[in-house]
């Protein structure tokens, strides 16, 4: 992590939800020079989900503390990249405001980055990109299948009609009073459970739609929780995880009938789920398709993926003057 005289670098900031993170990436080599993330998970855990006002206050404390460590590289910076969409408006503003202040102080442009593109480029941190690729993005805010041809050409071909895959884990964990984020907690609890004990219905199994839905499954799980005591929670968790994942597999199989995958990836916080990784590895072996995964450290929100995406954006000339950058909490790809 040493400084190289004259190297051109981008400083990237991520604050779209509950992770405060800053990275510095060298443009030419794509090398990650610096990366730090301060997670707020424990602070939100007792509320069973992210409290936006608390998240914003914690970003205001954490981001400047991380930024202080980046000062040695300030002279090498060519641009400030920042997640400006989608996410929580009050937390996106924290990162964008810091980016604007840095842009003015260092007299360099801002590169606004779409968080979803960041997740996709988490696959290529310190690497060349491998495109085209079909990507399943599973996070707390999104469940979608995206055909990625280039940084500028990404097409969403399937999305969720209500909750996301990761969000459904969070909600089930909350119903069981396990804490937040629910994904890793449910995955761990499932290890000691019997996934065939509860015969939950796979969402949209009869529908020709290639789309996702998790609200019905969540309600089935709620009824099972209400009808049983906590000794049965591992079986409920395992049965839920199995059906939530089976739903993804069924819809992907349907999609693959028309568009067989050559190269496929799973990204987003929930792509850390080993049961999902194993199930998709099996599915993809039927198509002899390559499966790409982000390193576990870069599955959940982080600034390294924003910095990697920013290298592409920089090469496409997506720099903006600081006053023209706005926050778009609900934007899509
Ligand atoms: O990508 P991310 O950090 O934030 C968003 O962009 O939303 O994803 C966070 C989500 C949370 O819903 C969390 O419960 C879920 O990813 N998650 C998991 C696992 N680890 C994190 N879901 C299922 N299994 C996991 N192991
Ligand atoms: Zn994310």
C-alpha cells in the first residue's frame, strides 16, 4: 500500500446505506491502494433494520475519520468518485457532500457512480473486466438479472415485484428476533436445520413471468413462526433459505431456456450466501458456463467496487463539475 510518485488515482466514497467506506484506486493498473470500511451493522442490529437518520449521523462521524488516512495520496488524485444513486437519500448526501468539498479543495472533478454498477464491478477489483456477462444481483435493495455488455450498456431483464432476496432474509431474522443483517444469521441457523421440514410454496412457480417475489414467502414463514416455538427456528430458517433460493433457480432456468448463459456472476451482499453459491454452481455446470464471484470481502457494500467502476467511468469521460452532481435515491441502472 505504498505511494508511487506520479501515479494517477481516484478516491471513491460509498455511503448509500449502512457502510461508510473510502478507497483509493490507481487508474492505470487498477490496483487498490487503500481501502477502509466502517460498518454500522451493530448500531442498527437492535432495531432489526437500518434506521436512516442514525445511519446518516454515523456516516458523518466515520467518513472524515477514514478520509484523514487518505491525505498522503491527495496530490495523486485525478477525480473523486462517489455513489450518488440508488440508496437512502440522507446517507447518499453524506458521501456526495464530502465529494463536493474534496472536489472544490483539490480542484478535481467528481465521478458519480450508480451503486448497482459498483456491485457489478466488484467482480473485477484489481482485474481486467470480462464482458459480456449475465449477472444476478442479490442485495438488500435489489434482486435482478442484468445483461452487461459494457459499463455503459447494461440491461435489466428480470427484477423483483416486491421485496428483495436479502431483504427477505432480514425480515425473517427480524421475525425470529435474531438481529440485523439477517442474511448471515439465517444462513448460520440453517446449518443446524432440516430444509425439508416446512414445505413452503416456491413463489411464482406456476407463473410464466421471469420475475421475483418474496412477500408471499415471507408471510408463509411468519405463519410458521407464529405456530411454533423457537426450538423449530433452525428448520424454519433452512426451509426458508431453500425455497428463497429455489425461486431464484427456477426463474433463472426459465430465462436460460431462451438465453443460455456463457458467463454468469452473482454479486451483492447476499452473494456471500454459500448455499446460494453452491446451488448456482450446480445449475451452471449444466450449461458449462463460467461462474464468476466477487471475493467475500467485496460482496457487501464497499468503496473498492465504486473505485473499480469509476475507472471505467473515467475512461468514458463521465467527470462532472461538483455543483452538477445530484443524489437520486430511487434511480435504476
Ligand atoms: O449489497 P449489500 O451490502 O447492501 C445493499 O446494497 O442492499 O447487501 C446487504 C444485504 C442484506 O439484506 C443482508 O442480509 C444480505 O445482503 N446478506 C445475505 C448474506 N449476507 C448478507 N443474505 C443472505 N445470505 C447471506 N450470507
Ligand atoms: Zn449494495
